[in-house]
């Protein structure tokens, strides 16, 4: 099992910044991808960004150029730096940990991000 603990959400004005963190613990696998997803009220959960252990990143088009995902493998931690936030970024943000080539897929409890206009 892998446990994920997120932090860093909150309320911010449009144009502001927030940094999310997610720490993984438990049965850490070397071949993993960590990422962030979000779910707004009434909408499906969607990909925000992912990063492999080697540092390869993937972003949704809606956040490219504004958000940056990074990770510290020694600390089993993934970060999401969110700049130029927009009201449409308001959602619960979930940390994800997926073990490649397996069905092992873990989720954090979620952290609320609210962007006021």
C-alpha cells in the first residue's frame, strides 16, 4: 500500500499562486509516476500534470505555461506550482501515484483550491 498526504491548498485571488505538495509513504515502488488531478463540482476528475521518476512531465493544455510539476525522489514528494491562477482552476486537487505496468494506483484525500475573481 502507498499512502499519499497532500498539503498547500487554499483560497487565492485570480492571478495569484499556490504550491501543492504530496508526500508518498508505505510500499514505494521505483517504477512510478506521480501526478495531480482535479475535480470541480459537477465535473469529472481530470488530469492536471504528471511526472515520472526520471523527470518526464505531461500537462493538460489548460494549465500549460502556468503550472509546473516537479518531484523530489529522495523525499518521495511531488509538487505542483500553480501561477496565474484563474477562477476556472477552482477544484479539489488529488495527488496520484501509479506503478507502471501494474494496476496499482493510489489517490490522496484531496485538497481544495479556490480562486476568487
